C-alpha cells in the first residue's frame, strides 16, 4: 500500500506533532490523527494504534490533560488540551526540532531537485 | 519534570477507560469514513484496519499504568513461594537457621539498646552526672557523698545547675490494719533530697515533690508514691494526696505521685521519702549518700571534676567533723564525676557487647549456611537455569528469582526470629532479679529494635541471594551443558564458593566454641572457689525492725532471742542465728575504720577500713563457717554487752600473721573502747567468689557502746542493729523448715514483714548469675553455630561426593579399595575443616581479649580451652564428613557409570 512509500515518523516526533496540533485547541484522538494527516497533506499517516499510548504518555508527563466530552457529531470522545507546561514543552521541542532539522540539512546539503 | 501527583492521577484511569477511548475513536473514524463515502460495513472494517492491533495498544497502556517492577515483584514472590513450598527441606532448614541468627541478634540487640544505648528517661539526660570520690585506703577505693560534701558542693560549685542527693533504703510499708495488728510489706524506697526531683527534671503525675525544707530531719514526715505502688496498693485513688500512710511505723503524708518512668534510682523503687539531712548536724565522714547533679550547658565532666576538686579541701572548714583536711590529703581523695548513665549501667556493658558479638557471629554463620544452601539449590537448578538463559530469559529475571526466594525465606526467618527474641526476652524479664541487669525493664522489642531486625533480615536476604545470583552470571551456557554431559567429571570450580562458606562457618563456630569454653572454664573455677560457708541446708530471710515498734535495744534483743530460741526448738532445725550482712549479698554492708592495738598508727596514717557485721552465737554454725581459733559469742545480753569480737582468718592474718589472734584487741574509733578477739573463723568470700576473702570484724548483736557517732565520741551505751538477716540450718537439705520458721517470726512480730527469703544455695548462685548468664548464652550460640557448621560441612562433602561419583566409580571399577575412596573424600573434607579451624584459632586469639574482663582465673588464650575447642571442631567435622565418605565408598560403580548425568 501507499504507506510503504511514506516517510517513517522519527522517534519522538509524534509527541511534537500532537503538542503542535493541540496548540490550536482541544481535540480528541481521532481528530488529532486526522489533523496531522491533513495538515501534512497526507504525507504523515499517524498509526492510530500508537497514537493513544503516546497521548497517555504525554498525559502522564503532565503536558496535556484530558476529559470526556461530546464531539461535533454527538459522539462521546476523550478530548485533550495542552497544559501550561505542555505549552512550554512545545516551544522547547519545536526549537530543538528546528535545530536538528538545520543540522541535518547542513549535512545533507542542498535539496536535489526531482526527488 | 516528574511530579508524583501524576502517578496518582494515572492510577485513576483504568484499562476500561482506555478501551472505551479506543471504541470512541473507532466510532469517530467509522463516521468519518462513511462521510467520505464508504459503505458502513466497510467503514467499520477500515477503521479497525487503520487502528491496527487494539490489544497491543491496550497492553502498552496497561504496562504503563501499573509499575512493572511492583507487578513483576509480586509475580516473582508468588512463584518463589511456590518453589519454596515444593522444597520443604531446603526452606525449613534455611528458615530455622535464619530464625536462630536473627532471633539471637534481635534479642541481644534489644538488650543493648534498652540498657546501653537508650538515653535515661530524664530531661536532657546527657547533662546528668553522678558525683563520687575515689581514695587510696586499704579496704575501700571509692566513696560517694557524706551530707557535708553534698551540702558544700551544692552551695559552692560553679558548674552545676542543681545537685540532688539520695540513699536507697527499703522500708516497711503498712498495708492493712492499724496499730499492732498492722501488716506491713517490705518495699524498696529512696530517701531523696528536695532538689533531686528538679535535677532529674521529671514532674510528678499528681501532687508535688518535696519542698526545700521538707528534707530536714525535723520536718513533718511526707512521702511521694511511685505510680506502680499507687496503682497496686491504693487502686489509683486520686484522693490519696493529703492522706497518710504508715512507713516504718510512722504516719507519712502523701504529697505526690511520680510517674512510672521515673525509675530512680532503679525500677524497683516504690516510694520516696525525704533524705533528712541537717546542715547543723552533719556526719562528714559517713559517706552514706549518692549525689546526682545536672551540669550547666557547655560544662564537661573534667571541668566539673576540677571545680569540685578545688572545693573539696574546704569542706572541713564549712562542716567540721571527722572528715578533716588531713584525712582528705592522706587518703588522696579525688572527686569523680561520671555520666549518670554510665553509673547506672555499670559494668554490664562489656557482658552485653560480648553476648551481642556472639549473636552477630551466629547470624553470620547462619547467613553463610543459608547462602550455601542457595548454592546447592542453584547447582541443582543449573541445568534448568542455563536452558532458560539459552532460551532468552534475562539475567535480571534469574537474579530476581533468587532474590525473591531469599527475601521470602529471610522474612519467614525474621518473623520466627522476632518471635524467638520475644520469648527469650520474656524469659529474661522473669528472671530479672537473678542477673541484676540495670535498666532491663527498658529492653523490649520497640521500633528501633524491630527496625534493626528488619534491616538484618533484608541484609541476610541480600547476602544469601547475591552469591548464587552472581554465580548464575558466571557459567557459560555451553560449558555447563557440556560439563553435565557424559564423559567428564563435574566441574570442581563450582565447589569453590561453597568451600569458602564452610571455611568461614567453621572459623566463626570455632570462635564461639572457644568463647563458650573460656566462660565455662571461668564459671567452673568460680564455682570451685570455696565460699567459706556451707550453702546446703542453710536458709535465710531478712527483717527490719522499725524503731517505733522496737524503740529500745532491750526490745530488739528480746525479740531476737525469743525468735531464735523458738526456731532452734523446731524439729529439723539444727541451728539458727542473726547476721546483719550475709556473705555474697550486698544488703546492709558496713565498712568501718579498724584500729588495731598491735599496729599503732604513725602520724598522718589512716586506719584500714574493714567490713563489720553483727552476729549471734548460732550464726556461724548455721552458715557452716568453721572456727580456726577460739569460740563463738555468748548469748546476747543487754546487761553485760561484752566487748568481744570475732574476726575472719584474712583479717587475723593481716595483723597478726599466723600468731595467736585470740586475746588481741582492736577498736572501731580512735577513742572508743577496746574489743577483744575471742575467735577466728575460716575465710569467707563474702564480696564475690572472684574477690579475695573478706576481712570482717564480727560484733555481738548487742554491744556497748554502739557505733561511733559523728564527732568520734561513743554512741549509746547499748546498741543493737535492727536490720537483720536470720540464718537457719536444717538437719538435712531435704528438710524444708521455711514455713515453721517464718511462722515463728509472724507470731512474735506480726507487723514486721519477712523479705529476701532465700536458701544460701540461691544466694551463692545469684552471686555468679552474671557469669552463668553469659556462659549459657555463649553456650547456646556456640552449640547452634557448631550444628550449623556441621550441617554446612556435611552438605559440601556430600555435594563433592555426588559430583565426583563418576570418577569414584571408575576408580572402584579399576580396583581401588573402598578405604582409598573414603580417604580421598575424607582428606578433602579435612582440608576444608582444617582451614576453617586455623582461621578460627587466629580469630579467637584476637577476639578473646574482649572476653578477658569477664573471665576468672582463665587467660583469654588459655591453651587447654583452645585445644579443646579445636578437638571439638575436628570431631564435629569428622562426623559431618564421615557419612558422605562412607556413602561414596559403598556406592555401586555400575550405577554411577550407567547414570546419564
């Protein structure tokens, strides 16, 4: 299937993506997955099976908090939102990500056309 | 970033909540797929497909939610429990061995803690000191306080915030009835200065302590009751304050109740009465009082002693009397300031530490043994463990298995051990009076002791499991599998650790056996000392005649004479007498300066101090003390009151060598009347069997004049002591005369309580109680260590035999005689045992020095004891290795060779 050709998400990146998605407002798990997929223009397909343990991990660390609510189409869902420390974490991780991305870009050199 | 509260929140979310979140996701995703145009059935399937493995997500959640370590530990413990139940012999042996080690350590530590470590139950106990004096006079090396020194120190010192004085004295407390019909009980009491209570800093439970002027002799009599006495005798009646109780025939007003923790001077003290010191009438040379003082903050013991030392020469100026400046100088009197705790604890510390050392050794032996058992187990399971390792079991899992088994066994051993300790302490408490351990009442299984027990248990678990666990790291899979295959004899290197343990066990056991041997020798030589009296069939009890009921010497002597006559007339009674101070018992001891006519004192020379006791004619035959010269006293007669004395052989030898002592004269004060020696008794070791014989002056029950008074003058014309011990000898040891004898006294003096009822055999046993106590504990420890060591050696030799079964079978098959095989095994065992013995002897030579102070007539490196200990160890070792050796030789070679192991 097409997932084969999609880039693997770097380890730890999923956390960053979740935090970034929640920065826009509270959202349930399925919504987060959809949002990441659509914002990345279908480049990143979040593995639903690993999304929820990741959410739980973030919740355990106190970066996000959750409560049960009702979705737009009247389904019960568990909604997540950023905590203040999660917001700080997002800033921190974003900065790190860019630093890493710049470094990798330096190593890889200019992007060849046509890839 | 770690916040413990998250842990709590996480715990709140359960697996079901997580699962319902997944269901919600699947529903949302299905909705969305339907919205994108998939048919509902396909949409649900696709949502599931995209999610992937729901179960995997749930498990990942579950393992995050629970702390894996705890869940894993619980699982390990459960499995370990099952494994242990399946191996009852191993588990039982290990748990019992640990029970001995942990129980002994816990019990003895509770003693060390309660007696030695725990602070005294007073305010700021570190500031409290005991003040006494050392001096250089024959017969006495230490005195406490006289009223004069106490008063002067109290007034003039610069180092104390308070000084209190006290004196122990038992009293007759009337319990029922009044007047002549009153029944009294003998209770331990203390005469205390008013300041004592504020110095110790304990407030009364009810009422008040003594007022400042109440401790003068002229003050109206008051008493403070101890909480225990108040509970038992007066039913905790709060109305007792202000009422009077009869003490020694005098009404005393109860002014206060002291709480039970105020166990001063010791836990037996039932009540306190004022000390009765009159600054205007001091007896400066009668050191009858103890002083306890509270140092000001920042003052050291040395500084306090220096301050008082500077004051001491000025005492005679403030309180003129027999304690002169000359006397202080000649006797080299020095002020001795010691911490109150050291004074109270006395010299029991060394005994307790020795016993504690023995218990710790026993614990080490039992840990070594259990570690050894674990090694055996590890070897038995080695095949299984190696296969599991090969199949991917992590080392951590295998270490955890051993650790959890060890923790379980240690816990079991710990629980049993604490129970054993509780039982042991209970037994000790019930025989408290015999051993006379100060502060024993504070020894118990409190929090500190239990914490130590738990710590010891966990440490034991760690030690026991570490060795096999570490060894499970060692062997490579292939090598073990190959070793266990055909064609090789088993790897000897596996035995190395076990041999080491056995060597350690043998060495420790030898140290304990040596210690017990030395104590046994010491006890034996103590018991072989002739006490100088015949303890069999002699029986004693004490009475104290109150001054009020027996106001005159006449009344006292009349009662005593009538009582002794009646007792002697009883069937089965051979003789009866009175003595004020019994041999090997410290009650009512008196020491007095003795001036001998044939030994005039040089200028500035101090007379020697000797023990003085009052006796009646029958005393010596009742105690079985023989006469070497002369004869006993005549019947006490107030009218004549002859100036006769009897002396012990040691005293006669000191002054008159071997010459005739009868007819010589001595006196008890510089200007008193001369007493004539009428008899010399055999030596009596009345201070202690390990002490030189007493140099005692026996005075007749009634003398004229009485003991010298404060200013050196003669006392009342006729005087008789009222604090008396009756000594009665029955015709045969089996003849029990106690009841009729006591009835005689109850008939003649119904209000006078009889107390301290003992056979002289008991008195004798009590004087050696501490040695026998140490001996018994060391014997128990060493026997346990021997047994455990023997089991360890037996196990190692057996294991060695089974590991070499194949080799031996080959040897037998090739014609080796059984004798050679036995020798082969035996030699190996002996090597191990010998190494242990050599190490043990070395350790014993070093460690037994700590025992030296407890020993009597035995050197700490006593060669016969050492030799005996080595022989005992060697015999035990031989027995422990003989059986496996015989089994090895008797094995059928065909069986061993065919066995596929």
